[in-house]
C-alpha cells in the first residue's frame, strides 16, 4: 500500500487514486448496538452484502431482525421500495463466529469505547481477514493510532467516525492515524461518498474535528453562567435567536446527557495535557455529581418531569425608541443595522468615529469587543452582542454596567425593539455570549487547520453538518473579520490572564493577511 496523499488532510491525490470499495464486496460490522446497526443499514442500503457480528451470543441475530424491521418501516414511509427491501434483506447475515468475516473488504468496529477491548478485537481480526481488508474504527474519543498500534499492518487501519443516527446524519470523519496509508484513507473516503455520506478528512487528534472544535460552544456559555451574567434559558435564547444556532448549549447538553458531554470535554482537555482552552466546567461537574444528567434522568439544567415548564429567557419590557441616532464610523459586522434602523423610521446621521452608535441621551452603543462597560467609569456604554444576521435575528442581547443610567439603557432597548426584536439584558461580562463563542470557535478552527488536522473547507463542512452550526467557524470569522476576532480574544485574555483566550498563531496570521489585503 503506497501513500499518495501529499498533505495530511488534503484532497490533493495522484491520478492513481484508489476507487471506492466495490458494491459487491462484503462489509462487516462488529458491534450491534445503535451505532453498529446504523452503520450496517447505511452499507446495506448502498448495495453491499453485510455481515453483523457481536461477541455476545444471539446479539447478531437480534440485530438482523431489528434491521429488517427498520427496512420495513422505510418501505411503509415510502423511502424504500419493496423490491429493494427484499434484495437488502437477502444480503444481510448474522455471523456467529469472527471467522465468518474472512472475505470482508471492509470491517467497521462499533464496540465499547475501551482501548484494550478494541485493540484485542483488531488483533483477532488480523488473523482472520485478508491483508487487503480495510479495518476501521468508529471511535469518537480514542486515538486511532493507539488502537492500531499493535497491528501487523497498521497502514490499512483508519477511523470512520459516523454521527448518530448514522442513517440520517451525512457527516463521516475519515481519520488517518499516524501509520495509516494515504491510499487506504482515500479508499475509505471514496467509499463513504459512494454510500451517500459527506466525508471529511482528518488527522488523528483528540476529538478529531467536531468534538475538538465544538468545545467553546458549551464552555463559553458555562463561563457566562458561572460568572452570574445570565441564566441558562437566556444564554440558550441568545445563541439560538441571535447567533442562529439550532439549539442552545444548555438544552443541547441536556439532550446529549450531561455526563456524556462532560466526559468528552474532560477527555479532550486531558488529551491536550490540560490546555486551558479546553478546561472543563465546575458547574457542569456539579450537575453530573448531583445525578442531573438531562432528559434521560428527568432533570438537567432544565426539568423534564411531567408538568414541568421551561424557564423563559429574560426579556426586557417595552421601551420607547429614540427618534434619532448618530452612527460614528463603520459598525463592521453590525453595519446592516443602519439600514434596519432607517427602515424602522429612526433618523440616522453618519459622522466620523471608531464604530459605535451615539444615543440621544449621550450614551454609546457598541458591538461587543471583549471589554466591559464598567471600565469606562462614568461614561455610559451599552454593549450589544454579535448576530449571525441582524435582519433575521429575533433577539438582541445587551449588557451595561451595574448602576448605569437606566434611561440610556432604555434608549438602547427601545432602539432594538423598534426593529421588532426581543431584547435580553445580561450582566456586564466581557465578550458577551455570541461574540466570544464565535471568536473561540474561529480560534480553534484556525489552529486546527494550521496544524494539519484538516483543511479549512473540511473544518467548516464538519461543523455545519456534524453539529448543525449555522455557518462554519472560519466562514463566520471571515465575515466578522479575523482582526476583530483577534482583538476580542486579546481583550478577553487581558481580563482572564490564564492562556484560555490567547489567540492562536493561526488566527493571528489570518488577521495579518486580512490587514494586508485591505491595504491594497
């Protein structure tokens, strides 16, 4: 097996690029839990003969019956015709012994996340299958390199990280271990494309792409909560209704399971030698210790018991909008607000300045920049948070110093209410909610690309498809501005000097490139 990928994570391959595994070749799946059955269904519907194996007696047969029932439901829903169902069932078989997987072209493992168990399984498989068989693990948290470490032919080993439920979610992370042959990774990549999936290439790094880069989405929300700046319902609403995310971090971790989410965070943190950028949350640890694991236990950040009502986000009462405002300089990513204000009947006057809105009462309305309002002494500063799309956002988040002029805050509230937005006022926390989250996501993404973990395109694709982000982190950072993201993180690092917010070289470099391009 010869390597023919010039850069790890790159799509640059030679003309001798190996084809996908042929449709008539057998795919074996070891492990018959939810994920194993899902992967088997995907391979089966793609046209492969499929063999299911489980070390527990009788489990493989039960999985075949369960998969057959799934196919029946697809027929009932009109997603699969009866003839295709019959052909698929004829290709599906239970294997009682590992030796029955001998002719498989691809074996995908989906067993318990325990390194010695996986290592022993693949050592046993190597004694059974041919030397040209591709061996793959669906691990989400273990090192692909470590699992393959004891194999005679580690070059034919690759990670295929499907997302649950495998038949529905399109993303598959194709993970190359340190010893993985490039042509094997490419063959796996092409096979996933043939199965109708959207594969992304990834080097073997803790958390791969999605679980590594998603940490700030949870971590920054937890930090804002721990500082007492906002409650979980308001933070969730800010990221949903202002940031455009499908779910807020508190409701999402309740769905995932607090124990599961916290374990992934802790695993990534420990794998990166306790890098402060991945530091777990004490508040989440206490939640897990209390047994409040989310939906599955009936209570997490929110209660799911019968009759329980979900807390509402903080929403400011109606306030009168100012008749006129002065926009000082360019508002950067918030510039679309100017047109929205004018459409709402607010008279806008443009003057020179450093990019802020001057309110009639003398207050200053500024986009979150990593600083706090109290630092300006008696000046009345009100911050507003970043939005994915200010026209479509249904909520705007504001922050002001404690003890500030209530009339200035009311003007700011009324101004955004005039646009038909709900307004939440949170505590005076640096970077607010969406802005600091997006900056941290962009920072980790830029760092991952510069370290050869994946290409920028694959990073953005993975985050959109793997965790339903409204935009890839680098795509969003490009719109916000890399220099702005760097400046915000530097301001946060000044206020939290522990290394967590120090911008990566990858983000800084993009800031300098952006500056040079703007100067042309």
